[in-house]
């Protein structure tokens, strides 16, 4: 039986920071501090507004509309964005 392996690029994020994703998707968030995040498409459309994220693994399988990506903004949450 074949095994499925998943790999992601890790992007550390501090509380109150934002990150411009230059690709088509995000996969999840490894939270070290609980809080909320907002995910906005490159055209300014808010895809997810004030999503609560917990400490630990948060699965967030989102594909942006275009390869231009979008922005992930944290409020009080901190951790590692998985791309």
C-alpha cells in the first residue's frame, strides 16, 4: 500500500502580523497563541473574516481565485502558516 506524504512551506507569523501569500493556496496554521485570522483574496475580497484559530494544528484548505494569492492577517493569534 502506498503512503501519502504531505509537505508544506512554513511561514512564521507573530501576533498582529500579516503575510502576502504569493501562491494559489494555504493549507493550515500551527498556532502557538490562540486568536483570530482574516484571509483576503488579492482583489480585496474577504474570504474568511475573523476565523478563530486554536493552539495546535488548524486545517485551513483554501485556494485563492488567482495565482496572485492573497493576504493572511492575524490579530492576537501567532504561529506558523503552512503554505
